[in-house]
C-alpha cells in the first residue's frame, strides 16, 4: 500500500494557489499525517504544523477536550474529533485557515469502553465556519490503517475544500476571484 502522492500534491497545489494555511490535530496518526504533509513540495507555503494528542490527557490539556466527553463517547469518536477541531480553532494562530483533526483505532485496545471496530477512523475539516466530519472503516494492520486514513483525508479534502472555498469566493476590483 502506497501514499496517494498525486492527491497529496493536488492538495498542496490548492493550498498554495489559494493562499490557505493548514493546522492539524492528530491522535491515531500520531504525527504520520504531519510527516506526509511536510514531504509535499509546496508544504513550506501552507503547512503550519500539527498538535499530536495521542494520549487523552493531551487532548484535554492542549485542545481543551472535556474529560467527561472522552469518558462518555470514547476518544475515538465523532464527538471527540469535533472537540479536537474546536480546540484547534481556539489556538492563537490566526493565519490558520483550514483545520483538520483525526482520531481512530489502528489496532485492538484493552479499553473496556471501546465499542468500535479496529480500523474505525474519524476526521474532520474546518474552513472558516464550515465543518465536515467523516467516519471511515479501513482494514489491515496498523500501518495499512494509517496509510488508508491519510490517503482518504487527501482525497476528501480535495473534494470538500474547493466546494466550500468556491462558495466563499469574492470578485476583486480587477475581476479576479479570491478566497
């Protein structure tokens, strides 16, 4: 299984051409997604970084995810993923125009509250006030789940972001469109 390099490059090109800046919060991918973004040719033009919050304590302390939310819904849930996204939006990084958060299960856990299948992944995007969350089910070992997750993020971001960015376009005085 390989990284979808064309989709990654297309994301990078879109970010660069539209002057967008990306900030991420990663749980299950534990920095792997950040590594892939950094390998993209244009990453220096758009990639701001990633908060890796693998442990629940980090989600709580760095992103402000309420402990009771994690206890009620489990760390690998849509609710916690959206809380992570909200935590990113509260960071004092005003140049961040696109936010991304991801959680999931790449391997079996001993957590008795975990009811989801291995390979269940959640990720969410935000552009201005627009948000979108995805739930996916992948298969294979942990590395296969990580690669499938990242590839899926690249493809879904390529579909979603142009739609919401296009809706936000404005005409400039000289007739050019900007986001």
